[in-house]
């Protein structure tokens, strides 16, 4: 299919695909980072809840 296009159009399509793949990779990395952050937030909230239940938490 691509062979029927001019070299210039093939180059533009290839560049568009590279950008699209880069965007997908960035999104995947962002999702992975969010998952790690989310787990840390959950753990911190659980610790805070436990400290409150044990009377160890101090409120300002």
C-alpha cells in the first residue's frame, strides 16, 4: 500500500507514525509513573489512618 505513494508522502506517513509511537510510549510511561505514585499515596493514607487509630497522629 505504501509503495504506491510518493517518497515524500511515505516520509510524512513514517514521521507521523514515529510521533504517534513516541506519544504512546510517553503515555505508557506516564501511566506507570501514576501507578507507582498511586500506590505510595495509598500506603501513606493507610499509615495515617493507623496512626490516627492508635492516637499517634498530631493535628496542627
